């Protein structure tokens, strides 16, 4: 409240309030209260949430991460087998830090810290499928493979090649870093299979660096049942 001017509360910068109650703001509030335990719990829940989104794809089989080897190593978090492609999905409950948002000198280190392991997971899992490792024998090796690194918040220019080169990232297969909002739209694609859509998008030299949500603007989308169910769970949600 501004003393002597108004008796009501005044918010000079409303965006600060919106950010505080956004998923980004709530995340950092939780971390400040419960430290890394909160971050780990959010990561596990987000991974399961991504799985629920992927299971909406009607013409695909979704496999959870596969353990392999004597050390019980783990594959990417989800493997989606469509009739025309295999999609390797690694989930990172990451959001760009201020260093990345503002292009600070340590942005490269932050990018590698947050997403570097995801690309390694894609590389390893891709090799295991290609070589038909016994634990991956149920995953077709003769279909095109593409990768998705799903983050909680958008990394706006993460897919631009000069940025990937700058960060010394060379995805083993055509890969898109996408936020949860992009995935929530992708799984509702109606006029094309998501396997074909991703293969064509990631091979199109005129669309390098595109966000999935941008590329979907000319396509027919349906309803997202996971989001609809979440909305309907609120007491104040409309009945129709």
C-alpha cells in the first residue's frame, strides 16, 4: 500500500504478481522452503505428467523407461512407438535460469548443466535400439527415430542451430527441446500422426529452430483430456 495516497493496495508492476503465482514463481517458492527435496518431487511428478500426456496418442504404444545392464542403467524416460516413427522422450523439470534468459557469461555452463544429460540419454538409448540390445528388442529398429527433450518452461531459442553449436550440442537424432505447453498441444494433433509430424518438422530446413506449438498452427487439434479433467476438478469450473 502506498501511504497517504490510497487506502487500497496498489501494484505498480502487475507482472511481478503474475510471475509469483505462475508455475515458475511457485517452483522457486517451494525450493526456498523445502530445498532440493521439493525439486526432486516436482521432477518425479512432472515425468509422470508427461507420460499421461503421451498416453493420449491413440495410435501409439508408450513404454516407460527401460532398465538394462548389470548396473541397472536407465533409458530415456518414455519411448513412444508409432506406426511410422519412434519418439524418444527425456523429461527435465527445468526452466531457464536468469543466466540463460539474459545471455550472461555463464549461460553456456547453465545450458549444459540443465540439458546436457538429456542429450546423452537420447544418444545412449538411440544406440541401444539401433543395436537391438536384448532389453530393447521390443522397440522397432527399422523406423525413423526422433527425440524430444520436454522441459517445464520454454527454452525459447534452444533449437536454433547456432545456439546448439555454441553450446557444443550435437543431438544424435533429430531432436526438439519443447516445453510442456508444446507437448500438451502435440498430443491433440488430429490431421496427422505425431510421428510423421515430428519427422517432417525436424527434417524441414526452412523450419529449423521452430517451436512445436508454432508448427502446429496450420493443423487441426483436438481436446486435451488430461487438461480438461484437471479443469473440471475445480469447484468453480463451468459445468460445460
